[in-house]
C-alpha cells in the first residue's frame, strides 16, 4: 500500500474530515545517466566557484537574488524558514465553485485524498457524494513542504481528488507572450463548413486508455535494438505546413480520410486499409486518433458520411452522450447556459444537454430527481 505524503484534515464549515494525500500519477519517462563518450565512466555535476574553479561544500552555499545591477542580496536558508508558512495540517475550503467554471489552464497536478481511519469514511463519503451531485469543487489553500498551494477538491468516482492550481498571476497572457497570433480573420462559409465537417467526422468519445506514449516505446525499441546489435529505422519526417492556397483541398481530403476511418471496420472488428489517412497526413492535416465502431446494420454514426455532409445540426441532436463523464456534460451545459446545471445529477445533465442542443425541443430547467 502507498504511504501518505501528507496527512491533515479537510475543513468545510464546521465539518472536519481527517485525510491522507497520495500522488495520483506516476512518471514512466526513461531516464539516462551521463557518460563520457567511449567509456562507461559516469559524469557527475559539481558545485564549483566560477571565479576560483574550486568545488564548494553544500554547507557553504547561500541563496543570492540578482538585483539587476551586478549585485546580489544574499539570503540564508534559516531566514527563508522563518518567514515561510507553517507546515499546515488543514485544507480549509473557503468556497464551492462550479467545476465547469475552472479553466483547465489552471490545473497543475492531481492527488488522491483518502480517510485516514475507517471511522472517518462516512463523513468523507458525504463530502464526496455532495460534490458529485452538485458538480462543484471546493477551493482551498494549504501548505506542503514549505510551499502554499491553491487547490480544488472534486469528486472522481469513489475518491476525492485534490487538484493543485496555478494562481491567476502565474498564467501568461498569450497576447503579450506570443509573436504570431491570428488577427480577426474572415472565412468563406464553405471553408468553415468544411472545417466543421472535419471536426464532426473526427468526433469520438474520450477513451484515455486508447492513448499511450509512443515516443517512450520508440526509445525502448532503440535500447533493445542496441542490445541486440541491430540498427533502428528512423521515424518518418514531420508533415509540411499546409499551403493556404491548398487549404480547401487539404480539408476535403482530410474529411474523406476521417470518414473512411470511422466506417472502416470489417465484421471481425479489424480495421481496413489506412492508405487514405496517409494521403491526408501528407496534406498537412492532423491525423485522427479516436475511432468509433460502425453500428450493427452498417449505418454510419451521426457526423459521418452523407448525414455529416448535409449539416452538423442533425448529428449534434442525435449525438450519443452516454459516453461523456459528468464533468464533460457539465461543461457542455455551461456552454449552452442550461439553468440549474450545478444541482443536476449526471443523468439529468445528459437530458438537459440533449434538450438544449435540440432546436426542435424547448429548453427548460429539469426537475431534480
């Protein structure tokens, strides 16, 4: 069993829940040591005085803040410890916000929270189910390892998760940071319609287990090839940028490719030839990853084939929402301005999103079950 990296309590109102904090993710990156070429000798880093060239003991190192004029303000480790926030043992929830209102750019790292003893499971479960039913997140500040974090507590299946968030002043403004942002651009209706058709043709439910680290797999293949004395075949080069003059042709070929891949399965579940997707990739388009099966009877799903070419609205009205999570449904409900969405269950959200997206049916607040 994993050991908690932090223990404390969640406080919301006058309710207290003792919990432990556990990392929810792990790093599978392949790590290398540095060696001198032609030898098996490790190369190690040393702390060296750049003026004298002599190694400096760690105990003799202090922190220095560059004032910008060639001078430094030196700070002792004890001075930082004296002003640092105390080692907090509480996660104090100050507000509950609509989860869909938190822009994903603020999310940093995910942790699991679990009750520290069986007798605390009931209170823990109450908070978990309440956040699930309301689709809200508890916003809190807490301190770990001498650093203060802005966090969001949310329900994730059978467990509470704590998401560390970037503070607002840590989010860069793209308008001031990036050199090449598109200005307001006018497109012909047929260009936008073709781009929308491509998006609809590539639409797929979010299935994270279908995605894996192909670069890490290539590194493992390289190491195995070297172990066996074989040469590694180089990967194909990146596609050329799409020429603006050929944009419509690239879009058209991409739609054809995506449509073929969506319906391109045999009765045994095996995929048909991938040649069309290769031509689309060479045209400078993004290669679709997610794929949907063709339903029984050979009819294509909404958003593909002839239905997609006649217009995306019919595809959206008949879209299968059952594969979406409650969070995804809540975001759609926010986009559609569905009233009362924060109090809806997942099934109510699904019905509300379907009704709001169907222009043939009236919108309205659904009664809570």
